[in-house]
């Protein structure tokens, strides 16, 4: 019997992550950042309740950051298999991850410069990596799946 676990977007509409377990395999559908209020964004720092190394497959429904923005963290923490999506989603996700990384770097620098961060020095405003890391290390995992209209 298949098992569905909501790892995000439960009780809110952001941070989409759904784990489907069936036939001894684990499929993660989406890997989004929590966005919005501070209490939601704070959830981005929480590790998944399962080891990312144990996930067999990852499929993305679309490129919005609340469905893809946590990919750098997932891969950093050990996910090493393909990321399946249609070619347009792959192209847009690559652009969004670069831009998101850049914005996170700017926010971190601003927080440190103006001392508005509640985190210790050197702490990033988001758990994702730098824009260069997000761009380079993520793209090699993408596998295009053709979009078919039935």
C-alpha cells in the first residue's frame, strides 16, 4: 500500500514537499521554500524528517520557488539522484535558483551590515547555498521529461 506524507504546504500554502512511498521506493514531489511570514520562513531551517539520501526520485510540478527553492538544501544534505521535470520547468527553475541565491546573498549582507539579523555573525538569511552553488551544483541533476498532451 502506498503512503503519502506531507512535508510542507500542510496548514499553509508554501513549502510544497510531498513524499510518496510505494513498492519500497520513495518519491518526493516538489521541494519548495517556505515563504511569507517569519515563522514560515523559519521552517526552511528544519531538516526533513527523513534522510535525503534515502529518496529515490524527485519530480517537480512547476518552477515556483515554493515548489523548487529548497532544492539546494536537499542536494547539499545528500540527495544525489535525478530531478525530473519538463524542459520548461527545468529552464525556469535554473533561472529562479540563480536569482533566489543572489537575493539571499544580498539579504544576508544587508542584515550583517545593518545589524538587523537576529542570527549570529556569518549566519545566512536562508539555508540555501550561494547563487553560484545553486546554479552549478543543481543543474547536473535535472532530467527532462517530455510534456505530452493526451
